[in-house]
């Protein structure tokens, strides 16, 4: 997101740092520049970097933080000043993201030395770094008995530690973070003021003597609460004994337990009402990870990088074991962590507390792998407040490993997977938010509120948009409260005062209702769900909208312009509008949410629409109780509570039940995920196409959309099942049919319009097998394929598209 350096001459005067100015004759051979650096330049060691660079080049002057970024003036020989200005961007600290460097030539002022001035306030905009994992230098100190920060649970420096979740205002200084309540001790103050120290002007700097402190709270305990090392040791003992411990992290609480202990995992699953939804696990070393899962170079980079997301990885058979057979060995990760899933969500420790919980060399043996899941009740946002944690997590946790550094804003773990050798974000949060996204065209100051599932929102102004961290599903008062608080915090950090609000067209979405309640005279613009998905893909790839794309938008639910539930859409779209080129044939959605929770209902609806009988031998028929089957038949006959849907997500559900893979779901997209997993175990590969959707033999006239009929696919699947085919074969052939459908429809669109750029978007494209299959087929046929790499294809990326459709302006 770098911008070119600009150089503007000015006659404005400049202050000096010393009364001793060089003679006028000497000053004539010197040059002075005022430089403003914008971007992620606060909280990343940029001022110490500027200080060191100026000192290396023998320049005099000063540097300061302000609300616009970092401002500096340097004076010296012209070649040295020029080198300084060039290296500001090229040699910037590892966590910095330089957006622009503005140069102003000012009169020489003399002076000696280079100083860091106190931060200045005022208007403007700077960018805050995401929270980053503990760096190698800090980890070395953490494990070094001779270092004064040995085993310090909050060790950090200018290159790592909390940022976004502790900032309370700008400019980024300790007084405007949640570390303000921890005065520096003499040793830390000396490091903070020493330009040669790694913690020079590191705002979260602390040590055992002056920093936050761990405390262990145990259910039912009335005695003194253990603190510090005693609290940590107590938490480790509890985890080893099978307890569930709530652990306070950077952006809120996790619920942790021993991943190898079936009873502990089941206890956590039951208490959290988790159903069969997989848990993520945290492993202490890459060696341990590779005993559990297969990893590619890119996946290892993601696991070990500064962001440390949860990475979805393919499990190894057996998944490793701890101990020897003679000592009662057991798997490092019990099957109950991710029941029935060939994938495992894995993350590496990213805070000092995590490293200490998993154990440093020489520590007593403890669980080598921990379940690490969001600290919340089902449907609620992650808990951040300590007193609230004791209330909201009561009954879920046996103990709380907490500390007294406040969390300013909730921030869940990010989730990614690798698809066709590229990172595919599933949830964009810690480590990524609030890094801005450069926009291909400017927008007016706006707030886009996203959708109701996997909610993230977006604020933007001019050429940049800031996506929030993951908020959650907007079906709970606590989530709405967290949403509103996060909107205020991100708007303040980005210095955006929205003049327009943008929401989904669905009249029942709570996010849209929130926008209506908070409009305060501002317009609330509505954007069709799948149009926003396509626009999101276009925006992250830098398309300015001057040419439409073929947008393949496949998801579970989206409010259609005709009042139906859309979700199997091929749109010809730009930012100004869209035309529905093709879609799946409508079928009834019997009972609305009941059909979503029970995929067998969708399977029976699809079979009926295809003219196929509900034969007793079919798995989906057997899964539906006879009494419910009779009621469902009458419901479909009479059209009672049967909204039409073109959803590809619901078709995945239907085939999952038809094949006997999944009949009831306990979490979103469970049936589709299990169908993908089944397909991955099939003999052969996705290129072995056996099923075909029905498409019109001749093009439709005018703007009438092509209708893709799944009936032939369903008939072929039924025939296979009757012939004894297993579920994996049906699943693989279905995936192949969807790949073929996408290719055929995109070819038809290209033939009719000349368009050759395809955007693959919507939650269904979190399916790596489908996404890679579609991309390969289309690219072999000469299409340019846009896939999500910056924002999720699901509703977590919706707000960016809403913004681009509704808030563009013709001036920057």
C-alpha cells in the first residue's frame, strides 16, 4: 500500500533544537527537509528507527508522533538528507506499513544532535498496527534465567506485542493505551529513553517490577488468589488435571483444556453447547504440529509468522501420541476435538502467557497441545472485561488465569486456509485488523455495517477502508453492544466521521436495523447481498469498476430483489449495478430455519422439485421421521412457509443428506464442510466429472437469466446410491458437477458479452476443493480469475463490497 514520495518546496520557517547555529557560510552548503510519514508508523518502533537513521547519517533535527503519522525534520549534507528520505520507506521497521512520505524543503536552522520530541495532538489520521506475536528476541529473554525479564508474562518490544487491542486514542503513546496505569520502573524507563535499546519508545514496555500481573481465580476458592508465577503454575496443574481454564489473551478470553484428554474436551464441548463443531488447538512447537497435520511451506510460514492465525490443516492418521505404549499412551489430540473432520485448526503461541502455559525448557511436563477456543457462550461475543468474565464464563470454566491489563477492543483469532498455494482468509481478525485496504476509487466518509452472520463492519474515507475485527453473529444483545463499541473505537482510530451508512437489503437484518436507528439524519443506503460480495472481490483486487466482471456468488442465504432467498448467482456486475445472468433453479425452502438445521428437509424438497420419489432406501428419506415426512409433503403441496430459494449452500446441504453424510447440523455450514471432506476421500480427483446440471440448449433472449437445473445431478446421484456407490463418490462427483456448471455458465457469459474476468465469492468458496477446481478450469480456458486473498469470501468480507457500491465519489 505504498505511495510515491512527494516533494513540495515551501518557505515556511522551522524551529531549532539548539541556540548554537552554524555560521551562515556553512549553512549555505546544508539542506533541511521536513518529512511527514503516513501509514502504520506508530507503535512499530518508527521514531527509534528515524533516530538511529539520522544519527547514522550524521543529520541533526527532530522527530515526533502526531495524529497524522510521524513528522520529522532533518538537516545535513544534501546526499545524506536524500539517503535519509529514501531509506524511510525502504528500511522501515518490520511492523511498519508506509503509506506515503511527503517532503517539504524548509530553511536551514542549524542546531546539533537529533531529538525525539513529545507527541503532538491535532487533527489528521494515522494507522495502528495489529497485535503481533512475541518476537524471537523477546522469546530468548523469556527463557533466559540471566535476563531480568525471565518468565515475564508480558514481555514485548517495538517489534511485537499488543497494539490495536490496547490503544485508547492517538497519537500512539503510552498515555493513550491501556498501559497508562502502569508507571515505568527505573530500569524500564532507562530502556525506554535509550536510543540504542530495542525498547526505545516501546509503549507496552514493562517488567516484573512495573508491569501487569497474572492472577488465578478458582471456582469455589475463598482463600488468597495466587499471583505471578504461582498463578501460572496453578493454571498448568489445573490443565494437566483435566480442568477448563479461561485464559485472558490480547483481545479477550480463551477457554483452554488439555487437547489429549477426552473427558476434558467433552466437558468443554458440553458446557459451551458446542455440538460437533471442531475446536482449534494450540501446539507449543512446529515439531508437535507436524506430528498432527501435514504442512506446506506457506502453511508453515503462516503458523510461525507475526500474525499467528488459526490455520486449517489436513490431519495425519493417528494424529501423534504422547507417552509410550507401556505408560498408557494417548493421542496428542483426542478425536473429540474435531469429530469426523479430516482438518484441524492449529495455531502457535503468540503471547508470552501462551508460551509459559505450554512450558519452557525445564518446566514440569504438561499438556503439549491445548484446545484454545473463544471465551464466550454460544452466540455471544468474546469476553474482554475481567469482572464480566467471572460472570459470563461461570459454569464454563473451572478457573480464570487473568491479568490487570485492560483490553480496549475485542479481537478473536483469525482463521485462514491455503487454497491452490494461496492464503484464503476465513475470518479476518487478530493480526490483520485494523490494517487498511487501499481502495481503487475514493469514497466519501462512510460506515458499512456488513451482514448478520460473521459480522465485520467497515469505515472508510478517501482511498482507504478499515475493516473491523470479527464481531460475530448479530443475534444477541451483547454482540450488538460489542458492535457499537467497536464502531466507535475504529472510527476514532481511523479519524472517520461517517456521512453515510450502508447496509444489506434484507429488511430483517439486525445490522441494517442498527443503521436505521443510528442514522441521525444521515442516508442509509441498501446494497443487494450478492452484489456486495462481487464488489468486495473487485475492490480487493484493485478494479476501478470501469469494466464489469462475471461474478459467481455462491452462499447459503441472501435477500434477493424478487423477495426470494438467493445464493446460487452468476451476476454481470460492476460497482454501479448488476444483471442476473444465471442462477440455480428455485426450490422451496420448507420451514425456513428448520430446513437449514435439518438438511434432510432440503434433500426431500430438491428430490420433489426434480420429480424424484422419496424412496425408502435413500439416506435422506430414512433420516426424516415418517410423521415429519407426511407433514413436509403437505407443506410442499400447499406452499406453506416455503420461500423459494436458489441457494447453492442449501443444495450442498441437500446432497450431503442425500448421500448420507450429514442430516442435522449443529453449526453453520457443517453439512457443506462434511460433504467437502467426503469428496476429498474419494478415489480419483475432481476432474473426473460424472454429473451435469441442466442448462438451456439455446440462449435466452434479452435479460432473462439462464436457469441451472440440479435435477439431472440429483437423478444421477440417486442412481449411484441405488447401485451401491459410497458417499465419497457422490460427494466428489457433485463437486465436479458444480465446477463444470461454473465453467459452462462463465463461457456462456463470455460468448454473449465478451467479459473474461471471473470473481469467485460467497461463503461456499471457503470450500478449497471447489475453489481450486473452478479456478483451474477457468484459467485453463483463458479466464482471469479473482479469488479472495485479503478479505473472506463469506459475510466477513461483505462490508467492503457494500462500501464500494454505495459510497464511491468522483473526487478524492
